[in-house]
C-alpha cells in the first residue's frame, strides 16, 4: 500500500515540475520574441 501511495505522489510531483518547466520556457520565448522584434525594427544609423 505504501508503494502505491509513493508512486502516486511521485507522479504528481513529476507532472507539477513538467508544468512549471513548460510555463518557464513559454515565458522565455515571449521575452526573446520581444527582444528580437525590438532589434529587428530599429533603423540603421545613418552616418
């Protein structure tokens, strides 16, 4: 019985960690896209 409970708890922890990692990656991509748009839209300096 204890092994079954430990297994369920372990699966829940792994699912929560995976969801957290997915959210962090999504935020990183959004920030990267914003930075890229900022630099791509800048006009070149005319000297």
